[in-house]
C-alpha cells in the first residue's frame, strides 16, 4: 500500500497540470464552462467501462473484462429493438425512456452474470472468456440490429440524461460520479468488497478460508456488466442512435485507464477514485490535443507515455524520491 | 502524505484560479473558423483532402480552415473530436462522418449552438445544414459495375467489398452495382458486402480467402479507398492479373503499379481535394448567411453547377459532378 497514496497525488497533479497547460495553449477557452461541461459529458461512457475493468482486475487470477464495450452496445441495441417494438419514443416518452433504461441494465447484468458463470463455474481464464463473450455480444448485436444503427430518438427523460445539466454539471456526469461513489462504498464497507480484494490478493488462501468464490466472482462480473449497461444507456442518450460497432477503441482505453489508476493487474488492489481521476486525465489530454489542433497520433503517443510513467510510479516510489520528508515517514 | 497532498491540491487550485481569471482577455478571434473532420487521418484519401483544405485556406485568408481526424477508424473517436471542436467554439464544421447515425446527437448540439454544419458522404444525415456529394451515388455505383461487366464480358462470379456495413455511400454503390448486374443475367453475385474497414492488409487477406473459396471468380467491385490495393495485391500475387477484373474506388497514385500490372481494371473516384474545398466553400457561404441555390457555382472544379435538393432533415443536399473512372490508359492524367 506504500505507493497508493502517491498514485492519487500524481493523478491530481497531472489533472491540474493538464488543465493549466490546456488553458495556456487555448488562450483560456479550455476552461470555459461550456468546454468543462462538454468534457464532463464525454467522460461517463468510458469511465463506467474502466470501473468495470478495475473490478474484474481486482478479482485476481488474471481477471479482466474485455467484453465491456461490446456488452454496452448489445444492451443499447437489444433494449432499443425490444422496447421500440411496443413503445414509441415519440408518443410515450417517459415510459419509453424508463423501459429502455431498465432493458439496457437488465441485458448488461445478464451479460455480466454470463461472464461470471463461465469464469467461476467452468474455470475459463478471464481474458479468454471475455474475449469470447466480447465477440458473442458483438455478433448478437449485429444479428439483432441487422448490422444497422437503431434509432432511440430523444424522448424527454433520456435526452435529459444525455444533454441536461444539473446545477451546471452534465447529468450523465452526476450519474457517473454517484455510481462511482456507490461502487467505492461497496468495495470499502461491505463484506463483498473485502472478499473481492482478499481473493484477488491470494485466491488459494481465499478458498481455504471458505470465501464464497463463485458468488463473489459472479457478483463482480455482474457489477461490471451493470456498468456496461449504464454505459449503453449514456451512449444512447447522447447519440440518439445505438450501433453494434460503436467505440471499438474503448476496449484498450478502458484498460489503460485502469492501469493508470494503479489497479494491480495481479489483483487485490484498486481504488475507484483513482480510476475516476485517471479517466478525467485521459479526457483532458485528448480534448487538449484537439484544442491545440494536434494530430490524433500524438494522442496515442502521449497516452502511451503517460501509461509508462504511471507504471514506473507504481513500481518505484517516484513521489517518495522527489519528496524526502514523505518517504521517511512511510518507510 | 495528507499534508503533502493538501499542499498540492491547494497549489493546483490556485494555479487553476489564476489561469481561469486571465482566460477572458485572450479570446480574440474575429475570423470565422471552419474545422474539417475526416473519418480517419493519415491515409492517402484524407491526406489528399487535407491538401484541398490547405488550398482553401490559401485562397481564403479571411477564414481559418484546418483539418482534424481520429487516428483509429472508430465512430466514437470521431465523435469526441467533433464534441471538442464544438466546445472550442468553431464557426463551421465540415464533417465526413464515419457513421452518420452516431453523429446525429452531437451535430444537433452543434447546430443548436449556432455552428454551421456541412457534411460529405452522408446524404442521410438529418442534422446538417448542407450535405455535399461529389456525384449521384446510384449513378456512380452503376458506372463502376458497368465497367466491371464490360471487363467480365457480362458473365461469371463476382463479389463486392464495402468499408463497413454502416458506410451508407458504400452500401449505395454496391446496391446500385447489384441492380446494374441484373441486366447481365450471367453475372452471379457471391459472398457480397465483405467489410474491409479501409485497411489494405485486411482486405488483402479477405480477398485471398475469396480467391481460394471461389477459384472461378471473375470480378470484384470495391468501395473504400484502400480496397483496390488489397484486392489488387491478392489478384497480382495469385498470378490472375488481367484474368480477374477489379473495379473500385481508389486513388491514382497508390494504384498506379497495380493498374499497370493489370491487377486493377479501373478505378473510380472523385477528387477528395475538391470535395474538401467544396465543403469549406459551402460552410463559408452559410456562415456569411448566403444561400446555396440550384445551379450555383462553388468555385471548385466539378462543383461549378451544383444540383441542390432538399435533404432528409432541415438542410439541403448539394450534388456536384465530380465522377472520374480511370484505367491503365488514362490514369496518368489524374495523378495525385
């Protein structure tokens, strides 16, 4: 746990540096309320997926969830097709919105439980299992939507989630922070959280200690699936349409965020607040490069550099080296 | 640790406050800014479009015109660029949508903020002020297929490639191609609509598979800019150059070797440079509150007398006549 506080400090510092730098190159427009809102609105879809990846990683034993964005698209597509067949997004706006959200979340949870069952009951390595389900979910979404975009439209409630503001903050961002807070509390204060982390630290000891391994794994992947469902709702709310091939690049970005946030790929450790901050940092950096008119290839480079920096910070106590006082206290 | 992070937090909060405070003074931008957003950057097609945007900038010093594009072919990445540009406060957006349906919500937000939106290769885009097309898509698909049929002698197995099933123009071209092939009853369509994702290597692998599966295949009709390169290489390596016909969208320069070798029968294209200039010209006109009317001259070759009709949404559909189909004999006239 020695370096984990350092990770948080680093993340805060990077976020601030990015804000300052962005303001400097854009002559201030980067910090305009509209851009802050715009960036906050872009964040939740990838943020939810990153928290899902974090949960899977914490479970240890090579835990990872590659099916996140595929499941998000599937839940949006299935929900839009099913709900759209008996409710109209124009005439029954509230009912459609609620049914759509419920549908997407149910599909997300079911997909997550499916992952959990395969991993815990059949003992399939998570990376292979979720790679398989990723293709399965994508394929299902293609079949259900016949390869086309499915129109969700902008019924009141849903479009409010996608475009509305609450006290000047995009509602999708408020939802994201609230859900992130809930997950953080779940990890910190419930037996589930403790089981998950301890199991990730030492799976064998966890089995001998009599942890409900299967249940914990299923719950973990189900939560990850629920987050995918939420991402699906946000995508639909913002984009008016849902499509099976949306966000194919999100898969690696979500993993990048989790690793940047100091989640241990071996399992057993990860903090939601760090994931949120890492997601914000990536968003800031990508928006900043667009503001500066730099090529998007620079962005890939910069993300890679950031990732390596964070891995270095995680491995060697860089923050401690730079601040002698602190390292003395901690050692 | 607690003290240190508090110090850092406080310091950073102050830094942000200072920068935010000085922000207003620097916002002096009086020239209209037109941002061109392409599907993907770093490929020949959109590099050529960028030369058009640069040319437009040179000819029109009273605007600021630049081109942006994602590094990966993902509609979500393009969406983020558009969202950021809206927040940056551009006056005009000239977008070549990766997937028009994904951009609807964001383009609507842009229009609500008073930004002029011009699209290209998206005649089904509802939330746009004007969609600029180089030519009528059905005519183009038909012309490609007719050239293919001529090469195949009107008979044999043939197949089609599209960038992705969501690429509307590509689907229209192969659709019009299929319709045209019905006039040649001996042409048999096999395994249609292969997705290439505009990736020459992936297309090459797929074309090799098809050549193995159908050793007697006679023709390919392709859509995305890199498809002819992938399929052409597969035909060339199989020693089938001149025996299997390949007609598709492509650029003269990258296709030159394969055209000379006979692996590519003919390429069809419109000049993305001109399309980029036309989009920007329309955006500039609309920003200046001018109208683009039927028969208008955009001042860009191929767009001297455009056809203007009502689009699927509030906006208009502007169609030029920039179609070119070139083969071994005449491609050198269009080198770019």
